[in-house]
C-alpha cells in the first residue's frame, strides 16, 4: 500500500493532555499561554484566587447572588475547606480572597499554586479537570499533573538524548528519595508531590518515568500490545497513583479507564508528532486505527460498568476522562480524522462531559 494511504502515526499528546498537544482549546476555551491575553482559562471564569470570577462551571466555587443565607448554604455544601477565613490580625477589608479556589488559593501553599500554574499553561485539559474536583483533591492532582508534564517534556525540550536521559534520571532519584522518606528536594513540583505521595505511590511513578524512555528512542511500537503496555505504564499509572492517593478504588478499573484516556490523547496528537518525525502507531492503515479506537472504547466501557468500584473520593482522578469517549468514537467511525487532526469533540458537548465527569459519571 502506498505510503500516502496510511497514517504516518505520530503518536500522542505526550503527557496525555500536557504540552498543549491535541485538544488545547477543549470546552471552547483557548490555551491562554499569555496570562494577560484575556482569552484563556483565566478569562473563562477559572480565575486566580484574588480575582472575582464572572462565571464558573458547576462545582468550581462560583455562587449566585442570593444574599448571605444562600452564601452560607453554598459553603456548607462545599465543606469547611472552601469557607473564607482570615488570619489573626488581618484587615477584613483587604482579606477577601476565598481559600481553596483558583490557583494561588489551592491548599493555601505557594508551591502548590505554582504546580497549578504549570498545569494551566501546559495541560489545560487536566487543569480544567482539577478545577472541577473538590478543593481537597487538588492538593493531589496538581502536583501529579505538574510532575507528569515535567517528565513528558524531557525527551522533547532538549536536542540531545543524553540530556533528556539526565532529566529523567533526576526525577527517578527524586522519587526514590520520597519513597525512602528523605527530605524532598527544593523544587516547586517535588515538594508538593512529596506531600501527596506515600512510598508506594512514589515507586509507581518511577515506572512511569522509566516508560518515558521510549520517547527518547522515538521508534515505532512493534505491535498494538506494545502500545497498550506503554499507555498503561504512563496514563494508566498516572490515574492509578492519583486514585489511590484520594480514596479506595480497584486498580484494574482505574487503569482501564486511564488507558482509554491515554489512547484518546495519543490519537489526538498524531498530526503534531507526525510533524516531529514520529511514527508511533504500529499500523497506520485506516482499519487498524479504527480497530485500536474500538478497543479503547471497549476498555472504557468495561471500566464504566464498574464505576461503583471507585469511591466517591477517588473519582476525582478520572475527571480528565471527559471527552475521551467522543474522541475514540470519532476515530473509530472515521479514522482519517486522526491524521487530519479533526478528533476534537463539540465544545458544548465537552463542557457537558466535564460536568458529568465531575459528578462521577465519567
């Protein structure tokens, strides 16, 4: 078959949402890489804690004008960690920022706010997912997503593979120190990550870093099984570490859902990584791509049937699945869309999918 009849498989949105590959303007929002451009996420109502949001998706902390009674009821529903409070001696006329919202207010820590900002710029899909989660879950999600972004960037931000190898090794050593209970390195991502992880979580993330070495080689996967192994080691592991840190969940359910989300992001990034010279799809023929997407839908469907195996607290780790089913369905129905970069779902539908995922119907 002529080369032009195949997809020149170019792999994935490297961090399954990060680096702004694929659906960077999902839900009708622009990337907004420049904080002052007025078009990005901050302009969408997901503003910094010091700003007054104009509108928010349900569950993101906005409130309607309804008097003090409505305000108190809203705070009671969200829990004590969302309630405004003042430090002793603070001027009540100046300290008006609600805690637990926006970026710098996440968990009240500057380094966690830095993680949130990294994710906002580099992984807008997951930023929206984390902002749709309960404020208490963001202390886990933002460090994990920022870590994932940093690790996935390593093979692509340097010109020499050896330099990327050094970056990955640095992260492996940092995770080893966390697993051994040593003091965390002074780094804006490592320190909040150490607070979010236990020893087992750190060891699991080490396998994720090891799997990213495949990006250094930039060789195509031998077969579909090898691709699925990669997706499990990266996206599957990321979701499982997040879920187990948040609450009770069954590993096989979370990993299956994560694999499906990873494949959706992988297919979304084909044009971008094709331009970078990657050929990561084991078989670029249309029928093979459709089969791969259907397998992803099957894994997602099996995970959905067992939603009850994921506790209410752990479901926040799966909010970023919003829109994945639509992407996989589009790829299965018309595989040519993969190479053409036309997998992004309707913005309104993606908003609705985010709302549904935030309520546990991922």
